[in-house]
C-alpha cells in the first residue's frame, strides 16, 4: 500500500494491489496459451491450454509463497511463474511462457491496470463533478457578484457564469485524459527485445485481443513510456484545474466579507487555539494535491528515457508514482465534489461587495459610452479613459476622519488602543458611485493621476452639458444594471449546458 | 543574450557575456603559465610567461574571429586558444596550455562568473531589500491589523511584526546562499580526467590561488555539479520567498477593503478596458518569477549526473539556465524592493477590518480566560472552547433583512436589478463583539453547532454569574486591547532587529 | 531575443518577435472592427473600418515609440493602442478597441504564434526526421547487431529494426502534438472577464473566424492555460524521445568497439588536451536539451493556476518559456536529424560483438528448445533454464592466464607497468559458443550458480543423448542463424513502413 | 505507511508513524507545562504539571480512539488533545495547551522527526558508504583502467582514483546535509500567529530547550518552509550522486567486455526469457530512486509558499513526501552500499581495454612532448596536435578484410547468416599503438582529417629525425607507462584519505 491512509482511495489500491497484478499476469499467460493454440491449431497446445487453465483456476495464487520466492531469485515475474508452475505436471510446464519474456506479461497487465484506474476516474467520480458544477451554474444563474481580475473587482458577472468557466476547465482536463486514453489500448507480447524471435505476430495480435488490447509495432522489451507520460500529464492537469477552482473559492472565503465557503461540520473545530475559526482546510489540501501531482508526473516523465531495448529503472518509479498519482487524482475529485456539493454561498455579501465597489464594475461600459459621445466635444479615446479613471479614483477618496487614520500612524501600543476604541464608534461614510459622480459632473482633482485642475474642470463642463440631455442620462443609467450587463451570459449557458 | 529584455539585468548579462568569459579564460591560461613558472623556477618559462602576457595584453581578444573559428572546429575553447596562439611566435606557442585541458580553463572561469554574480546579488541588491523590510517593520511597529491563518482573520498583530516575519524568511534564504557560496571557492586545473597526468598539483594550487580559488581534490575533467546545485537551489529559495511575500501583499491588496497595495504611477493604466483598475502587476510577476526559478533549478539539478569522467550535456543547460536564473533572482529582488519602497498602506482599512471582525481576534485569549475561570462551575476545557465558538458564530449572524438576501436567490436578471437597487439603500447593522456577547451572557442557539438550547442557557447562566464580578469584567476587557495582546512583539524586535 | 544564440532558431525568433506580435495584435483589432461592422451592418462602422485599415496599412507600427510609451504607462497593449490611435483622427478613435480588453487582442495573437510555431515544427523540420529514420531502417534492414536490455547483450536484431522502434517513439510524440494542436484553434474576444458585457458573441465568432480561430465559451479574461499545457508537454515529449534516441547512439558510440558514432568534421577537434578524441558532443547536447525542455514545461504547467478571472503572473513565464521551449524543440530535431543523416555505422564491430557474445543471443530459443525436448527425460521448465544458464556462464569463463590477471591486483605503479607490458603480448583465447557447449554436452561446474557437480553431470548425460539424434542437432543449429531469429522483423517493416 | 514495501525502511517508517508523532506531541505539551511552571514559578502549575505527567504516563495514547475522534472533528491535533484530556479531571484540564495552538505542538514534533530521520541517514547508513568507497579506493589503488570522457577512452587512471572521485561527490552531498541540519534545530511555540499573544517568550525558550530545540524568532503559525526545503534538497542531492555513481558502474557493466558488475546471487535469475542475463537491476533501480527524489523535492519546495500567517496546503504534502523522500534516500544508500561491497571487478578486462586502445591514453602527453620538441623544426602548437591526432586515427584503421565488412551491407537475412558464419573464423589483426606509429614515423594519409599527403610526409620526415635520438626515444616511451602517468594520483590519496 502506497499512499498515506488519509488520501488513499480503496478502489485504486485494489487495482494496483499485488493480488490484482498477479491475477492479470495469469490472465496474460493464459491468453498467450490460448492464442498460441488457436493460431497454430496444434492439438497438443489446445488441450494443454485447457488443462493448465483448469489447474490454475483451482489453485489460486499464493501471494506469500510468491513473495518468499521473489526474495530468493530477485525476479518477481519469474517467482510468479514458479508459483504457477509448481501446480503443473512436468509435461504441462513445457507449454508455459512460450518464447515470451516477463515483460510480455507485465506490459499488458500494466496497461490493464492503468485502464481500470482511468475508468474509475471517469465513471465513478468524474461524472458527478461535472454534474455538480452544472447544477451550481443553474442554481446561481442570476446571482450577481463582482468578477475579479488581478484580485481587483472587475466587471459584473453571475456566480453561475463563473461556475461555467470552472466547468469548462474541468472539461478541457477531462478531454485531455480522454485523448490520452487510446495510448493504453496498445501493448506488446513480442519477446525480450520486441522483435518477436520465435513468437508469431499473429499470436500476439490474438492474445492481446483476448485482453482487449492491440499490438504496438515498434516496442522493445517494453512499451515506450512516452505513451504513458501523456496519461500522467492529463491526470495532473485535472488535479491542477481542481486546485485552481479550490483557490478561487479560498479567495472568496476570506473572512471579513466571505462570498462563499466550504462546509463546516457541526462538531468540527477550526483551531485548537482560536474557537472562531472556520478554515477552508479541504480547499487548501487541494493545493497540496496539486503539488504532489506535479511531483509524480515529473517522476513518470523521466521514465521516457531508458537505455536501448530497455533497462529497469522505470519499475520502482511506476510501482510508486502511478498508484499515488491516481490516489491524488481521485482524492482531489472527491474533495472538490464534496466542497461544491455543500458549498455555502453568501449572495448578501456579494451584493454588499457590489454596492461598495461604487459602480466601477461598469467602468468599461462607461468609457465606451463616453468614447462615442465625447467625440463631438473634441475629446478622444484617451479623454474618455481618463474621465472614467478619475471618477473611479474620486469615489474611493476617504472622508476626512478616515483620511487622518490613514495618514497618521500610532507611535505606541497605547495609542493603538485608543485608535481602535475610537474606530468602534466611527460611522462609515455613505457609499457613492461613478454613475452619479460622472453624470452630475462632480469630478475633482487628485494627485494620484497626471492631470491638471483645469483639465478636470473642462471635463466637468463637458459632462454637465452631455448629461443635460435626459435621454442620454437614461441610457447612461442603464449601463449599471445587471440585466443590461449580463445579457450575453445566456450564450454561455446555451453553448456550455445547452440550455436557453 | 539570454533572458527577455523585460526581465534582464545588465550586470548579470555582462558577467555571463562572451567577452567576460573569454577574458576569464585568458586569465586562467596566464595564471597557469605564471604558476608553472613559479613552481618549476624554470627560467625559460618565467620569461615566456612575461612575453606572452605582454603580447596578449596588447592584442585583445577578437570575439568575431573566435566565433568564426568555433564554427569551423566545433570546439569553443580550442577556438579561443587558436585566437590567442595566432598572436604568438612559434617558440612561445609551445608554452601555452601546458598539459591541461579546455575545462581546466572553463571551470575556474565558470566559478568566477558564479562568484561575481552571487556577489552582485548580495552587494548591489540584497542589502537594500533587508533594509527596506527592516524600515517597514519599524515604521509600522504599532500599526495594528488582523493576522490571517487559512485566509481567515486570526489574532491581532502589527503590520511591523508581519514585516519581521518576511524579513526572517529573506534572511533564511540569504543564509542558504551564504552557506552554498564556499562551494564555488573551489575549482580544478587537474587535466583531462582530473588525475593530473603531467600536471604538478602544486602548480594547480598556485594557479588557483592567483584566481582566488582552491583546489577541489577528486574532480574529474570537471567539478562535480552537486557543488553548484546548492547555489541554484539557494537562489531559487530566495525567489520563492520573494514570491511568498508578494502573494501576501496581493492578498491584502484585493479591492473592497485593501490593506496595502503596490505603487501605481500617475500615468499608469491598469487595463485597456476598465479605467478603474490598479492591478498588482509587479507582485503578480513575482509569482511568475518563482515559476521560472523552479524550472531553471530543475535543469541545473539534472546536471549532477554525467557519465564517468564527464560528458558535455551540462554545457548548453549551464549556458542558458545559470544566467537566466540570476536574471530572475535579481529582477525579483529589485521588483520586490521597489514595491516595498513605494508600498501604499491603508491603516484605516486595517482598523475597519479589526472592528468588523467583532472581537474574534481575541477568541484564543477569551477561551484561555474562561478555561481557567469556569473550572469552578464544573465546566472543562471543551466547554470553554464551545462557549467562545458559539459567541463567535453568534456575532456574525446577519440581521433579518440581510438574511433574506442570503437565502433567496433571484430568478431573473430583472430581479437582480431590483435587489441591487434595494441594497444601495440598505443600512449595515451595527457591529457587535464577542467581548460584549460573552460578558453580557447573550449567547443564543445556532444550528451551525452541535449544541442544545439547554446547554446554551446553562452557559449564559454561568457567564452572567462570572461577569457579575467587576474585577473579572475588567480583566476580561483587557484581553481585547492591543497593548495587552501585542506586548510580546517587543521580543521579536529585539531578537530580529536588535532594538528595544 | 531569448534563447542563447547557439541553440536559437531564426524562424522561432521571428514568430515570437515584438514585430510579429504587434502585427498580430493589429490584425485582431482590425478583425474586431470588421466583424463588428458586418454583424451590426452599421454604415458608420463599415466605413470607419475601411478608413482605419487604410491608415494603419500606410503607417506601420513604430516599435521604438511603442517601447517608450510602455515604459511610461506600464501596459504594453495600451501602449500599442496609443501607437495606433495617434495616426487616427478623433472621430475614428471612437471606433477602436470597442468594448474589448487588451487580452481580447493578446489571446488570439498568442494562439496564432503558437500555431505558427507548431506548424514550423511539423512542416519544416519534423517530416525530415521521420524520413531519415525510415531511410536508415531500410538501409540497415539486414545489418545484424546484438540488442541490449539492461545494457547487456540480449537477442539478435537488425539495426534497421532498432531504427523502426526509434521511429515509432518519434511518431507517438508527433501524434501527441497533433492531438494537442486543436487546443490552440480556440480563442476568445469576450471582454475583460469573458462574460461579453456589451460584446456581441456573434461578433466574437465572426472576428475569430477571420483569424481562423473558434470561440472558447467559458473563458475568463484569458483562455484557461490547461489548454496550452498539453502543447508544451507534447513538445517536451518529443525532445525527451530525441534524447532517448541520442542516448542509445551514445551508448553504442563508446570507444573500444563502437557500433556507430555521430559525424566528425575534418577540421573538428575533440579535445584541447587529447587529440584522439571524437566525442559525441551533439548527442550529449540533446540530453541537455531534454533537461531544459522539462524545466520550461514545469514553468508552463504552473500557469494553469491563476486567481479568479485571471492575474498576470503567467505573462513573464510565457514570454520566456514558450519561445525557449520551441527553440529547444527545433534545435533538438535539427541536431538529431543531422546526426542521423551523417551517422557513421560500423557493421564490422556489430559482427565482432555478436561473435564474442558466444551464442548467448539465442539463449531464449535454446531454453525453449530444451524445455520441450527434455520433458521426455523428466526435466522440467526449471532444468531447461538452468542448463542454458550454466552453459552461458561457462562460455565466458576466462583462460588460466587471464584468470590470474583477474584475481591478482598489482600493489604498486611499477607492478602495473609490468602487467600492462605483459598483456600487450598476451593472446586472446578463441571464442566458444553455447551452440557447441550444449550440443557437445560440455557443461562444467561453476560456483556462480547454486548447482551441484552431480546435477551438471546428469545434464551432460541427457544432452549427449539428445544431440546424438542428427535431426535434433540440425534443428538446434538453426536456432543460432539470423535468418531464423529475425524472420518476424518483416512484420515490423510491413506495419510501420508499409513495405514487405 | 507510505512507501511501497520494496523500498521501505523500517526505521524511517517508525519515525514517521502515528505512534511516534503522537508521542512527540505529548512531549511538547508536557515541555510547555514544565517550562510554564518553571518560568512563572507558580505553585499550582508546578504541581499540575507533575500530576498530568503522571496520569499521561499511566495512560498511553489510544491511537484508534484518536483516529475516530479525528474523523468526527476534522482536526487531528484537537483530537489528540481530546484523547489526552479525557484522562484528566476538570481542574487539571484548565492547565493543558495553555495559550498555544496546535502547530505549537506539531512544529517541534516535526522538527524532531526530521532530526531523527537525518541522524538515521548519517549514523546508521552513511558512515558505511563512505568507508566502503574508501576501502575500494585503497584496494584498487594500482589497478589501471582507461578513464572515459564523453564515453570515449581518455587518459589512464586507476580504478581506485575513480572511487576517490565518487567518494568526494558523496562527501559534498553529505556536507550539504550537514549544512542544512541546523535549520531543523529551530522551532516555535509562539501561538496561533507566531506573535506570542499571552505566551511568554521565556517559556518558549525553556520548553524548546527541553526538546533540544531553539526558538526561531519571526515564525508565523508555522516555521517558514524555506528552512526545510534545504534539507530535502540535500537529501535529493545525495540520491542523485548515488545515481551518478550507479550509472558509472552500469556503463562499465555493459556486456562484451565488462569492467565491473553488481553482485549476482547464486539462485538469481536475470530474465524469464534469456537465461544468460546478469542484469544490473540494483544499479538501474538507483536511477529510478533519483527520479523519485526529484519529484518529492519539487513537492516540498512548493511548500515554501503559503498565505500570510499560514494555510494548511503543506500538510498533506509533508505527510507523504518527507517519509517517502527519506525512504528513497535510505534505500539508495543501502543499495549502493550493497553493490559496492559485493562489486565484482574485472581488472583483466580493464587491461584488455587499455591494450586495445592503442596507446591513445597518452595522446595528451604525446602532444605536449612533441609541442616542445618540434619547435626546432618550425612546427607549432597546431602541428603537434595534428600529428598525434593523425596517429590516433591511423592506429584504428581496420584491416582490409574488416574494411569490407564495414563497407558492404548484407541485402538479405541469408546473406547475414553467411557473414556471421565467416566472421566466426576471422582473426583479429594485431593491435598497434601510437607509441610506435609516431616514433617509427609511420603516419599515413586518411580522408578523416583535413590534411594533405605532403603534409603527412613532412611530419614523417621530421619524426624520423627526432626519434633518431636514442634519448628522446627513451623519454618518449616513458610517456606510456602507468607509473609515469599516474604519479600524481598520490596527491589525491593524501588529500582525500590522508594516506601517503
């Protein structure tokens, strides 16, 4: 067992268990015997196959015997053969493992393990994550929030639309895995150096078909690991997308005015010291999973290189990194799924945030609006930009009382006591908006921008004139309404979820 | 020239330039001649050294000639020798490059380049970053803010104390570089396989001494790259610590209630679309630098492996990754230095945040306080914890009006318009504190916790009794004062900055 | 310019140059104007588009002006817009960059750059590598050599068949790139947060179509980087496969009995110290390229993570890592192509090696042969294995004279002189083969194996009997013939090259 | 348990076991109580400490209870506290975990675990590896072999001297670990954000002293991970140096003419198909270990970054990557140690290789020799180089018979049969040496070099004259003697092992 119990997935452990692996090896050996019998049509081989299959069915593999034997001969596949051979009479032994090499058994078995694990990722887990995100997108289709670029409030969006963006990232990661999957539909039973020797290529084809695999022509003793690297990279991509989504939620879960947070159980404790804590520990763990996934992929990618017709440095890496990467992937999917299913969303705080952002969410629309309409006043692109920029900076100027607090730093802990006491009684100024400051032509000078007082005045004059027109004012105010700003989100719902 | 112009450092480019490298090669060749003359005491060698040194001084290296020759013979050091030899009469040529191999010139030169670059990191740049952080720590020694763990408001701290923690991380990274530096004080002039052949080890020692280096006994044709990996890792560590600090500032620069932000120039534009944006683009770039540094280190660490007495796969990697890693390091230091020097800090918002966090910053102290005092009421560790937890959850319970907004989602864009309009008129509830809710015994039931109404009542009864005692109430209130909570920060100032 | 001149590819530098990038930005801006005009059918826009397009065509972009402006406003795309706007009268300015954001220009341009670079990898370079390998496979179709697993001589193969295995690895890497390519056929012109605002999704579709791209629904301000990571990983996979092939050749180029080596120019110098050297410096460089490629990919993969609707940490990484990764890829392809085109192959040494490997290349066939035929003597699977193993160990037992040299170590340098002198006169023993030692029943005891003398005797008795049969002896000898052992290589030629 | 059983080290598993960890947590809690009692001198605390210590000693930690509790409250340290608290009467509970936070327990415990693991690496394992290499160096001090650069035979060395170079790499890696070790001698008990709150810094100092640790002033809730990254990098460096050494041995173990190989047990099987195989599977595994180590380090280095006063993404990574990195390190040390202890060395093959390399091992000395002496003939540096180069290329020219085999490729498998048959009877030409070809002036033209026949002739004329002098010939022949070439290896033995 590889992965730490906390992050382990039982199904993955089973797939990569010794028991499963040895069972798969037996499957390959039997497929080879069967295919050999079929391709040659040889009577002796046909009956030998039946006899061997029957004996092996009756005598299940003794894992402990196998381990002991391996310690003795330092070759796990030979030890497995010895375990199987010991149940056969001498005349049947001659039919076993004919012309093939241990990796003719290992490789198809390994491809099967990878296939099963990928199927598990797809079927058992993945579908639900897609569904959960789609449901969230529908649920919050009209729940407005500020989008953020660079961590700064940007334009308005709905939380539903953000869920759609997350969903699309997951789908890209999913598609990458889907695209990589055919790589493991190939394998090889072509002998010690992959050039067949006395192995009939038709036998290989038939045996692999029994195992639901296809021959890869051009293998050496092993399959080229470039085929498998793509699978690992796709898994890691999925984990990293999950980490990206988790990070977004963590950012929105920052206390003060949290927009959402992961579920917190009734008996849960956030901290041994601070009883108030509701920490996003599941989301944070997902970042750790991303770090682990990258590490495992680097191990697996290094396996692309081997000497000539192969050396065995890849073996230990694959024994560890593959199951661990799958554990990390499955755990990540499950954790995100759980967080999203129980996600606590605060639309009230989203509204507070929009209100307090003072209309800047429409600064882009405002700039476009003015860009067109100020042409007649001889103002160009740059002026429209600067007017809105100035208005935005203006509306965040603090009141005098708060300005003092901003500019004078306390010089002792006692002074800090005092200030904190004062602040507890200090009222917040009422919140303005660029909607008004521009339409009322109330721009004022600030040294934050390279602008002269005269220029500010000229802007105000112009704005006063412009917004004297009632119709223009009406159009202007529309710019700040969600129904106007979000009207094209419908396209996303249609294109991504197929709903109107 | 390697690194993209935007992130390039001129001093680093000079150090790793062809011109500088060839100059260093010449320096090694001359040091060898001089040391050889000295060690042997041979008259012919002594005078040959003087003659050669004089001729080379007069005939500076022709970089273009060298490049053309290199293209012809596919060996850059031989091409360099040819360039130098062409200025010498035949009788002097016989003295040049005696018994040594090209890497006897390359290695000391390389060590010198690394040394110069590290010195540059230390002297020209680093000292100022340390100083800037120390100054910030002093300036904001009494400026209080909420610390955050898991992105959640935790206990109170000063911004100065956070600067001290940043400073210490920088110092750890600095010390790692200091510790790795001796690794490049060694080099080798021990021949094609490092076993000397006809090279006198005394000559090596003398020549390296001229170059301010020491012999590494046990080299092959080259120095083992394990020595240099430590330097790269230390540089990367520094970049990653810078990235960590940058991330902290970015987190605090999130709009809404920014606590600090990077400087924004008067003519700067944050976005082509949204004039209101002041994006932390320098800080974000530092995260990119961290990603790059890790990549370059992975390249350099891979160089530890080479076949037997060396192969040359490391050469191209070192030509690219070392200068680029130094560019990234220097750029990161400079950018952080600039950001910190011009850091815009909002102590007013820090105060707002503390106020609005409703006293939970002292939840740990509160719990300890109750833990001791509730023993007499038969309440244990767990009860003290749960009382404070309950109070903390209580004080964040929204008012009815906001609860409605939290719980009912709009079903259309038009409904979203309406709600946003309503919210613009909605008053914020006044902000309570656990200081009062506990001392006034005003705990109330919430389904967020596994607790019964009866238990809440019993807690209130007990609290009412406890805080009936005036002296206890006074002690209690002290717990929420900065001067009480931060009194031990003095230790940090003393231990880290040496000031009282 | 990014990559070091030695490893730079001019075509890649052009694609990622400022000139090309700004040209592509202009292309996007024009496509937007055109699409906007078309979608709206607005007369003013239609004529504005024409006028603007004409003016911009006449006034090419002034890169220096742009750079200076960027330094002033700290926003490269805005600086580009300013450069373009300055050529327009005010009334036309209002039409420029309508509702869109800088990354609506950057992203399609970036996708185009990646596309061009990938096309260059495919068309200009890749095809020739495939062809060169295919030609080698045909040329050496019947040139026999020992395959090696674990660096040990394994079965027989032709050098042509090894070329086929290399070719297939290249093709897998090629297919991965082909599979990833559609990822960059998508882009976005959907505004500052990817939710369109006042951008008509139909305009996006039309504009992207002009640029030969498709809309990615679900973008934020930028395209999700998970899309591009797959491209980088595919490029890196290609470089690592090239490194694997290069390593195989290096292993075969080891002096003593080289089987092949990279071309060595007539004026080339292998070493400044040792004139005899013909070093595989190009092949070794390819290992360095692999190390670099992995580093660049790690940088690019880290870019999958960004905050919310985007932050800009990915920008610096992409400016550096993408062109550099393409340089490394193209350089690797070209270098391997050159090495393979001029590959010096020594079939004589391949034959020497086979001869001196004493028939063990058929040990697998020999074991199978005995496995079947010894059943009648009561010997099983294990015995067949041990007989061949014993024979193999026997044939490599040194003669007495050499045994002494193996077992007695010199105790001084002078003694070493003596021994080396002696050896120069020492004859090599004649080379035996397991073909004879087994068929002549000449097995003898060795303490290398867990076997008794009695058992060895019983094997010899049995073998003597078995090979008394002339027909069996004849069959046996056939096992060692290339035409028998390699008969199935034809399948590889048919499946991989489509030739019989 | 993390690491796969095959690569697991029991001592490491114990150190990182839950049982050990919880024991260490208890140790920290008790140290805090003791230090608190001592620092305050408070009677109640002094007796509480004694009582608690006694109760906990009697009631050992119930791991299963703890696990169940953790599943309930999602906080492993709180669950541990609950487990410990349940044994205490209420009046003692109030003393437990005073003012501190869970990571005040976790961090010192973690530092202790790392310390123990590092000690284990040093004491139990490392010393023996150093000793083994030193012993090999002494044993093979006079056993000559060709050194190899670029995989090509270079100058002569002893195998002992190569062992010294390996030893020095190990020592550099060892020193890096030693240098990083002090980083884990620090820890913190400074509260939830590292600013102490009501924790007395004197108590921290005293408690850490009990735990044999020192306070790190400037911690947050946790120690900065930059401290630990250096330890991981040092461990990885050690593994990569081991991988480098393993690769050298693998290169020398290539069959044909193996110079050394790893031990092969008497019952061992190298391959299920090919009984003759003695594969260097342990050495190859060490390459896999290097790949794994790099992956784990990348995970750990990513942990340098955390938000503000900490988030918990590092926890899962550390639970997995640290023990696994230690397993990989210990396993690597043990495997290399075993291989080196049982290393099978073939001095006979080393001699064969030297003999067959035809004197080129002294090409550097030969060039120097001629460089000086040909001045009088008007030949310069370049000529000396070309003469030796030509001689080296000459001596490897094949005989006619072998030239045919080199230049004509078989066109069918049957033709290959024939050629292989012929070769089995083909004698090897006698082996020449540049010692003779130069001193006998027998250089001949080759189209491998840019040289004219006339020039070759002029060289021969000059050489004939030069070596007509008996004294010069005698000096010349000395150049090829091991005792001359290796005389300076003594310096290495003296400097590295301290022996004359």
